[in-house]
C-alpha cells in the first residue's frame, strides 16, 4: 500500500509540474490588453486597433445562431483580412455596441509563449489563443459562437 501511495504521489507531482505555467503581472496585462483590443476593434469600428493586437496569421472559426431557423450555422471561417474588413463596418453606425456593452476578458491560462482566454462580447463568446512574440501578446486563434441559446 505504501508503494502504491508513493507511486501515485510521484506521478501526481510529475504531472502537476508539467501542467503549471508561471506568468507575470506584465503577461496578464499584455494578454488582457490584446483581448480588449480584439473587442474594441469591433466596438469602435477601428481597424488600427486590430492591427495592434491581432496576429496577421489569425485563424478565426465559429458558429452564428439564426433565431429564424433556430439553428447554428455551419462553421464560419475568418482570416485576418476578413476580420479587419468586418471590424471596419460591423459597428460603423454605433448600433451594435456602445461603451456600456459587455466586454469581459477571463484569462484561462498563461505560459511563457502561449495563453488562452475567454472573451464575452455582445456577439457571443470567443475562446482565444494568444502567442507571445518579441515580448508582445497577439491574438492568434479564435473559436466563437453566438450568444448561447437557452434550452
């Protein structure tokens, strides 16, 4: 029994060491800023904000809900240039979002080169993967869906 306990404790200590990432306040601030920029690029219809924090190799995929059909779309894909184009026009009239609109960033994990966060905005929920290049955090991958439907 002691050997089993020792083996389990040893295995747990190895896996716990591998699974933990250490981040600094500077990293937390950088990840939060990149995610806020991602939201603000759409809310303010300002593409310069997108260029500041969204990586040019972005891959964004997601699912839009149709209330009329009561179903989600097939997977939609959006590379960086399509994101810039959408950000320019999505809230150009100011009717989609304003300063009171939800813009929540929840950091899920930060390691030395990668991070993940959950963003909640008026359009729904985005799970974001970020990459750190030359000390700066960039939004690299996004998986999103429209506001979840009540069941």
